[in-house]
């Protein structure tokens, strides 16, 4: 497989250098944890729970199976939701401030942890159900994985854990997703549904829609999410209101819509059928939706 860079509005280096990230990955391998494995794709639906402001409006509609990210797991538990079968939590950030999101661990949750995570996560999650996976850190990561942990999966999903969660859901056997908290913008000066220990980000107008205030990091992720929707055979229904939900409404993609619209029901009922390039061109010429 060949990885290609997605052109983003604000190219920037990762928060932690690739060499340091590989050192963290090497440490993680010493824990001998189970690796993520590709499951057969079925007809079920996975919920992805981001931590954007609109989660405060939509969390009551969140249903398992689900993958929670950032502080969204704590947010749901604090509101009385009871984790159990089909509850997952994903992390891929090597910085120590993310330890707060898994402290204390939540019983009933399977933790999908990237090998690049801060080393203390492994002791923090001792005794919990943990599955490890590798996240793309830089141009050398594929070779590093080939040499150090061959025949394992490498996720090249994007710059945020929300983007990775969609791909992790694909590995778990899903291509239909209900997506919460993927706003890609500030709301009332806040970029999360509740408290968060992350770093401050400078507000700027979005290159996608200047009426929304975002940040360089968020607008890069917005561009990557658009690429994911256009390039992968997945079907996504977005919940809540925000920049990305607004973009999806206007984009009129065949595989993405916003909850509460007629298009959402069409997306939920759609199925993926692989066809040849020649057949795809024939269908497109006839006006049939093709991803």
C-alpha cells in the first residue's frame, strides 16, 4: 500500500518528532499487547463520538457499538451512560496531557491504543482490555513497522484521533457510521463539549466557510475528513450543527448526510458494491451515484 499526503491549508510538523514517536512505539511493543486485526465488513453501524461542542446537543442519540475519542468517553459516563459490550475508546496522541482522558479507566470499555501513546498509558490501563495498533507518524513509519512489528496494521488516517476512529471502525468490520461531535469549529469560543486539558488554539476564519471560526489544526482535519468522505467506501451520517455538518449539507455527497434530513435515510440504507473502473464510468455517464 502507498500512502499519499493530503494537501491541507496549513502544513505543520507533528507535535512530537518522528524519531521520538518511534522510540515510544518501540517501548509499547515490549508490553506484548494484542494487535488490532481486520474483521470482515458487515452491514452494521458504528457510532464515532468526537468531542466537538455539538456533542452536548446530541449525546442522548449516541448508541453502541461506538468508538469514543478525547474526553468524550468521560462526558458520556458523567451523563449516566453505562459502558458495556460494543464500547471502545481510541487514543493516538503521544503527549502526557491525554492521560487525564483514561484516568481512571472505565470498566466495560475496550481501549484501542496506538503504539505511539505516552508510555504511562500502558501502566494506567493495566488489567483493562487493550488492543494496540500503529499510527502513521511520518514517511519512515511504514518501514519501521515492517522491521519491528511485521504483518500488523498501520493506520494512515489523518492528523486527529477522530479521523483515525473512522478507520479503526473499518478494521472492526463497519462501513456505516453515525458521527457525533465532528464540528471542526469553535462555538461560543469553545472547541469542545466540556472541559478539556488540551492546548489553546488560535481562532481563525475557516477556509471552507469564513462564517465559521476554526483553528489551523481543525481546518487541516476538516480537509482530511473531506478527503476521507470522497476517497473511501464508507457511509456517514453526521449529527449536530457545526462547520463540517454545514459542509456536508451543501456538498451533496452520495455517501454522507446530516441526521434529520431525507438524505440521511438514503445514506443509512446504501450499500457498497465493488465494480470495475469501466463499469463505474458507464454508471456515472448514466447518472447513477458512484463513490
